[in-house]
C-alpha cells in the first residue's frame, strides 16, 4: 500500500499520465532499496551484505526535464545534438537512464543524459 501511495503522489506531482505507473513503481522500489532502514540499524541493505556504502551520486529528480544525447548518425548539420525528454528512472539492464522522449513520444534508455532538476 505504501508503494501505491508514493506512486500516486509522484504521478500527480509531475502531472504525468497513469500509463507511466509501472515505471514509477520501479523507481519507487529502487529508491526504497537505496534508503537506510531502522531494521538494520540505519544501514542500506546492500551495505549490510557488502560492508561498503553504495554510490548514490547517479540518483536524479523524477519527472524533471532532461536532455538526451542524439547519436551522431542521426544528427543533420544544424539540428540539435540533444532531445528534450522527461526523466523517468534508471535502467536495471544497462548502465543508464530511462527517459520519455517528447519528440518521438517514446521511452528510451541512454547513459548520456543531462537533467535540469529545477524544471519539471
């Protein structure tokens, strides 16, 4: 129930349509797994098993505007080198970020993403 409440709040806060619910649930669970818990004395689960703190510098603000690098093969001479998108989450299969590309209306994964965390 807790995950559903956070998912609803995140979707409503960023005015995103409900068809993103599965992506939001995945990011909520991912962030919960990176959060210390009192059950194991303020440690993160990964820290408990590996005895070292995980790197959380890659965490970003959900729903913020991001700019995803376009491959050189797809760039014409005067076209922009980045597409505007919405930051949706993290890829568990590949090292990178999941973003919803606003130009092609499609979810894409890329590790070359720059986000503007103050704009959503």
